[in-house]
C-alpha cells in the first residue's frame, strides 16, 4: 500500500442545486480506523460513496492507494477491486446460497478458480463466525447473520480498505452487537476502515479518529478521547448531547 490510503482534496458534490459535500479535505493512513458521524443529511454516506465512485464528484480529487479516481479510464474499476463496501441493506443475491454469494465476485472480477473462490469464501465465513450457514439462502438467516455474510463477501475480494455505510442501522437491537463484534475484530487486525455509524461505543472502542459532519462539511475531527471528552463545536456538542 502507498503512504496514504485515501487522499481527498477540495471535493465537492451536488445533487442538482443541493451542495451535498463542500470542499472536503481528508487524508487516511493505511491501517487507520475512522468513524464518521453526524445528523441525517449531513453528507456522511455521500462522502464514503465517493471513495469508490458510487457517487461521482463535481470537483476536487480523490486518490485511493495511489490511484487517482478522477483520472478516468480503468482507475475506478481498479479501485473498486481493492475497496470493499458494506451497506445498510445487505444486498445479498436471494437466489444464491451464502457460499455462492461470497464466491461470485472473486470468480467474476479477479478470475480466480471455483476451488480457490470456495476456499476463500469458507475462510471468511469462518472469520465472521458463521461457517455453518454456508449452504443456506439469505432468507433463512437473521438480519445480523445476513450482514455478517455481506462483510464476508466484501472480504473475499481481499480489499485493502473497507467502507461501512451505517451497517447496523437496519438491524434489530439484539443483532447489532454481533455485527459490531465482527467489525471490531477486523479493526484489531489492522484493516483500513471508514465507518459511517451512530454507534458511539464502537467509535470509542476502535476509532483512531472520529469525524463529525454537518451540512456537507467536516466540522470537527479528533481522537475519540478528545472528540467525546472535549468537543469544541457547538453543533457537535448538541449532537453528542442528543445521542448520549
């Protein structure tokens, strides 16, 4: 991996007249774990979706692992192979088993053999602690189990960076912990991670840096201890007061 995992410079994103991201500057180091929080509509999800160009930007530059996304050509496809993403909704293929869901992308995108894809899928299902679910279909699993399959599926591409877009927000409260525990295990193994979440206990436990966004702007960022213990921005103070 290069010296910087992600570099965003003067990034702007619009939806029509709505300015969703305003002059975003962000540098992420390899192995760094960043939690992004903020009120609804603050641009959190938009920001991480620009990192693999699920959302195109109007101006600025985004460089991921030394590859500039805004340069066009094959760069977007190259970056997407190395950046895993887990969404709110699990986005599993309902007609495929858990194992088949995990095998598909490596076979199609990385052109690995079926045997290698199966071995990799079994390895990562073991890692997220649901190997016994391999032959089931998504509808046979709980929400927490489906989200862990989604994490395993992303890991099967052996990404350098993982993006999480509110991965627990669609889950029942009792299922949240099992997904967060899986993410904590990943973080402890040194995976570069950006996670949009309201799970502040998770931020305290694993984040190297917590970022607060409001109205498309990064308003404050700091290490967890200072972020939670000594916030300087009034909007952040209010936000933390509401979720405490």
